């Protein structure tokens, strides 16, 4: 399979995430409810302390950078980095609402960090690394900008069968579209799902691997309709695929996704199991 140009990948992703930024702001309460436990886990695994300087890679609309800013206090600082300026505009509004003055946000390429070596006490990242065109290069950059003794804590998605709220739409689309199997060497949601994948890259970059663990939880929605609506609003990679369907096929796909979602009903809500791979490492002293 021909390799995609890294700059083309980055530019496409920038356009995609800028396009869905308003939807991420619209569904912010839902996202926060489902993802807060991951933010706290990353803050804990990075051993964040008062006065530290922290880098959040792929911060999107603000988390976990905003939580990190609260953890390091006014004597510390946090920098959130993301490709999409529209996502960062949302993050800045949230920081202002929270009264946080020790966090800043800027656009940048994670695989070519424009920071001095040994300039951060910790690097955190939630659901960013698997989308990068060159993950090993990005991990080397992380190792470079970490101070000796500094920590990395990163979250990536675990296997698709453990995350049905992500895999359900793809399964429905396969009824109407011929979708090639994902290239393990190209960016994708489940690219780093296997145990040891990211952990191995971290250790080859010179960091001391600490944990490579699957963290489980639930992604909860009030109804199957809420699940489908939020998915279609926010899932940038899915939108071009649904655009290929005829109006009738889109109705059929929507019906099938909602029917499958209802299988996860728990009481009055729909609660999908979710599984995240958490990798933590430390730069040797």
C-alpha cells in the first residue's frame, strides 16, 4: 500500500478537527462526563506537582491541559499543543471561564516540537499519538523535551472489540461500503491498541517504561439518539464515509447503529464499555 505524505496527513487532520470544533464545544458536558477519569489518571501517572511545567500534546478543546493547570498551581505552567486552531479557541474560552491564567494554547506539530531540550517536567497526551504520521519520531521528541527525571503519561485507544461505541459505526458502514483493512503503519484510532506497541517505542526512545496498562470504563449516553447525534457531530474520520452513502443508505445505517446501541442499555441510559491503553514512562536522571 502506498505511503501517504506526512504533511498531507497533518493538513487533512487540521482541516477535519477545525471543522468539528463547534460540535466538540456543543457536546463538551458529555465529553467531560465520559473522559474525566482518564484526565485524572494521566495527571496521576505524570506525577504532576505544584510548580511544574507541563506539555499536553493534542490537547484539543482543553483537556487534560486544564486539569494539569489546576494540579501545578499558579507557580507552575501548562502549554497545550494541537493542530487545530478552532479547537484551541474553545480551550481558551474554557480556561477563561475556569479562571486559569497558568495555561496557554498554541498550534504546532507534535513530531517536530519547537521547544528547547529538557524544558518540561512532564508530558501528557490523550488520544493524540495514534493519529500521528510518525509516532517513533514524536516519542523521540517527547524524550528530548523532557527534563531528566520527568514523566510521560499517554492514553491511546485499546482494541476495537473493547470499544463498541467506536467500532459500531464502522461495522454499519461495511454493509454499504467496501472498506479496506486499516494499515497498521498509517494513522488511525486503533493504531497503538496492542500491548507493547507504544511502550516499546517509548523505551527505544531512551525512556524508562513504567506501565503499559488497559484502563476500562464506560461511555454513557442518555439515549441511543444522543449517542448517534454526538457521534455524527464530532467524529471527523466518519463524516466523509457517511457522505458517500445515499440518503436511503444513511437512514438504514442510522437505524442499524441505534439498534446496536440499544443493546448496551443500562437502566435509562446507554452505557458502552470502553478500554484505554495507558503508557507511563520516565526520563532517566
